[in-house]
C-alpha cells in the first residue's frame, strides 16, 4: 500500500519502522528535483494512477584530500509508472524508467581512517506531477544512513585533549618556577646590598 500524493499513489516511501532509530555514524537528509521524460515510443500520458520508486546502491568509494573526506555513492533508481494514455479508449499502460543515481556524503576530516560498515538510503517523501503528456515533475526526499566505527574519532579527540591539558599544566609549572627564581634572585641581591652597606658603616 502506498501513500497518496497529489492524487497519485506513491509506493516506495519508507515507513517509520524502516527508518534508523539511532545514529551509528551520521545521517544526511536531502532532496532532489528533476523532470522524468516519457520516451517517444511510449503512448502519451493522460492520467497517472500510481508510481513505484526503488533505489539500489551499486558501489561506494572514498575520496580523501587534505581538506575533506567524502564517500561517493553510485546506484540506480527505478520508476514504475501506471497511467492511462491519451486517446478515445484511455487504455492503461505501464512505463519503466531506470536512471543512474549518484550522490556523496562528507565525512569528518580528522586525519583518521574511517571504516564504513554499511550505507543505506531511504525515501522519506516523494511528489510527482504531470506537467505535460510526456513530462513528469519529480521531487524526492532522501535519508542516507552511513554506519561507521567512530571509536577512532573519540580516541583521537581524547588524546588531543590530554595533550592540551598536559601542555597547559607544564606551562603553568614553568611560569611558577620562573617567578619563584626571580623572587629568589631579587631577595639575594637585596640581602647582598644590605650586607655591603653594613660593612661600610
């Protein structure tokens, strides 16, 4: 059973139970707008009754640079469109459209090699509208769930904090030692001066 949007039954929108309930890495939400074209060898559309949308991931790859770390996702998006064609009989037709799908997710740039465990993509919402007999407006909202082990990131952050604290303590101790040594020098000079004056007197 689908969800009705703009009088069109849309199948493929993720239910609440299918969505992640916790973050095991990071989650990205974004939308994509495009125009779907009906091929010339297919009948023109009069009314759209149902659209099924399905997305499959084919491959992922990481691209690292000194400024950013990203994971690129390549896949395929499939549409099944059930509609009535223009004409006196308004016969029902089925149109299959397979299109490439590409996107990317920016990962934390902490000079840490992130091990990606799994990536899943969910359709949060979809809206379609027939703008002409061969053009369909499409707006789809996606959720990308990237699972990776962030323990390395926590360890690195913890180590950085320790180094900062230790360095800070050392600076404080050095300042204290320097101040004490200065005071001691001043006291010794003063005592020396007093002794010399007393001898002359």
